């Protein structure tokens, strides 16, 4: 029988041992600040999900929280047509 070779695992299959450098809430807030810096921003969660690396469900939950806690942003549920449209602007 032949010798068994060890196959190295790629870095992408290793679990991350580094702490997440930015919380989901902070990442979303930074994104909103940047996008609303020139005025108002209207969006649906599903359209920014890839940009912030979150699911639309996570974004929706965080938007409700941020609408109550973010003092530097004005956040409101603006309309609902198949999904919530959010309006964001700098405070």
C-alpha cells in the first residue's frame, strides 16, 4: 500500500480566529452615513444587502434599531411596496 499524503486545507476553509473588526450595526451605519452624505438616500434592504454583507432581514432589524438610536442620521420607514423602503439623511 502507498503512503497517505496530508492534504493542506486552504485558508478559506479555516475558521476565523480573529474577532470581527466591525459590528454589523456599525458596518450598516457607516454605509448609510457615506451614502446619505450628499442628501437623502432611499433604498430597500434587499438592494444593499450585498454592499454591506448582511441579509435583508438583518438590515431590516438593524434599521428599526438605528431609527431609534442613531443621533447623526434621520431614518424613517418611507413606504411599503413588496418590501419596506427606507429614507435616510444626515441629521
